[in-house]
């Protein structure tokens, strides 16, 4: 019994280990970009007092809430996929069970008919002294029946083994579901704890936050911080685009060099062949000449230079991949975003609370728009692209920035939770965040900007609000 229990427990442990390994690999793949963006954030805020803003006190709590919400969403997606896999396994199991039952009945019928026929074996039939033609016919029929029985038995064994494999996979899926459910319970508990902590802090800091929201200097610093972040991100993206273009030019140059080397090698081989044939023809024309030995040109590997070039190109690409941050790779085809002008949908359902260019009291003008929306409302990417920033930032709370190519960026601030990681590719309409009031914002909603080459512009001519 102990052995059976261990055998049943091991698949679940194996599934859990594989799942943990996949998650660890995914996190490790994001580590490089996260470290680079963390350094970028520190550079932007280096000249400011780390605790001068009351919203900074909320930063850890708001980031933790965002992480917990994102984890819950990812776990729900995993749970849905695993449940679907379990349903498919159960459907396959039912079909296999029906097939096995039918095969058992068929085998039972064959055995019963064999028994009713007298269970005569081949030796008895041969010694019966009956008509040879009838004996031959009966022997052939017995061979056919034996072959059919053998095939049926083999098929039955195969299906029984498939049922066992199916049950094993179902046990693994159930073990994975239980692990996901446990993680969900832990994340929900953490989320409730962080929400309570944030509510308590908000109560204590409400007056301080209210006074800071009215400070012109704070708003200007927030805008400068955003401008600095966008400039640095744009520089990173340009550097990577230039590195990719340089790598492409290197590959093209290497391909041209390889083609030239092949052509030269073939030309040299053909010249050698012609020279040798001319020499043999001249030798054969002399009366005292010995018969010429047929000329067999040495094989020349014309593709050798190309293979050398390809190997070098592969080494160069590997080196470039280590040096560049692949997570900030090309986001969308050149010109794709510009073609969507006037066709984009609003990033969140809500009421427009502030328009681009409107004055913020006695402070600076709005560089984007603010859309009032219920807390938790889904925020969606306005177009396809790649996430180049997804973190908490002073003045903007949980902030996500998407690169749409051609130096176009869309910016989404004050989110309750960020549902994507840096480096994730997104399509237009994908859920990327949930609306909130992080970063010390007074109302729940979404702060949204569009920028081109670092300069903000009015989204109203691009989006139907």
C-alpha cells in the first residue's frame, strides 16, 4: 500500500516541480529588463528626497496590491487552461472506456463461438481423416480467427495502457489545480492585508495628500519626471533599434561576402578544369605522346566560405543578444500606429474628467487626459505594441508604458493593478491594467497620454472618447 501511495503522490510532485521550474525561468527572463528599468527609475528620482511626497508612503502597498492582483489574474488563466485540459482528458477517458468495453464484448463473443465450435485444434483436424479440401478451408478459417483474436487482444492492451496514462495525466492536472488553488488563497489573503494597510495609510495621510495635490511645484516635478522617463526609454529603444539594424547590415554584408566567395571558388575551379583539358588536348596532339590520363578535378567545397560566414554570424548574433535587452525589441511594424489615427478606442470605459491642454487650477496644463472610471475597471491597450515600463512611479502610481514602434508611446497611469510585465507583447484591446487611484490621485480612473519622439500630443484626434 505504501508503494502505491508513493506512486500516486510522485506524479503530482513532478507536475508541481515542472510548474515551479517554468515560473522560475519566466521570472529569470524578465530579470535583465527589470534591473535596467529599476536603475532608470533611480536615476530619474536621484535629485529628489525619497520621502518628500506623501504618496511615496503608499508606494510599497500600492505595488504589492498590483502584484497580488496580477498574480490572481495569471493564476485564474492557468486554472482555466488546466480545467480545460482536465475536461479533454475526461472526454478521452470516456471514449477509451467505451472502446475497451466494446472490445471486451467482441473478444467474449469470439471466445464463445470458438468454444461452441468444439474447440477443435489443428492436430485433431489434421488427424480426423476428413476431406482434405474441407480440412484446408477450416485451417485457414482458424488462422483468420486466431489473427483477429491476436489483433483484438493487442488493441485491448494498448487501450488499457492508454486509460492508465490518461488517469495519470488527470491526477497530475488535479494536483496542479490544487496547487493553483492554494496559491490563489495565499494571494487573496495577501491582497486583503495590503488593501487594509493602504486604507489605514490613506486615512492618516489624507490631509497631507490634499495639500500636496494643490502644490504647483509638485505637479511640475511630476511632469519633469515623466518627461525624463520617456526620454530615457526612447533612448533605450533607439539604441536597440540601431543595434538590430547594425546586426542586419552585418548579416547582409556576410551573405554578400559568402556569395562572392562561392562565385570566386567556382570560377577558379572552372579555370583549372579548362586549363587541364587544354593541356591534355595539346599532349594528345603530339605523335609521341602517351595516352592522357582522364582528368578528374579535385572537388572544391565552394560552400566552405559560406559555412564559415554563417558560423561567425551566429556567434555575432549570440554576442549581440547578450549585450542588448531583447525584451525591448521591435514592438510593431514601422508606420502601423500612425495609420490608426482617428480609429483608436478609449483605453477604459468612463467619463472624460480632464482634457489635454486644460489648466490644472493655477498649475501647469494637462499633458494627457484623465478618464474617470470605477476602481478595477479594465484598462486596455489602444494598439499593438510592447510593454517597456510597468512599475510604480511617483505622481503616477502604478504606471504602464507601451511602445508602438516609430517612436510612438502610450502611457497609462494611476492604475490599481498592472496586468503585464516589461517586455510583454500586446495586441490592441488586450487588458493591461485595472483603473484605480494610486500615486496619490484624488479620484478613481485612468491618466492617459500619447507621445511621439518624447513629445506629448492631444489624444482627442486619435481616439473616440
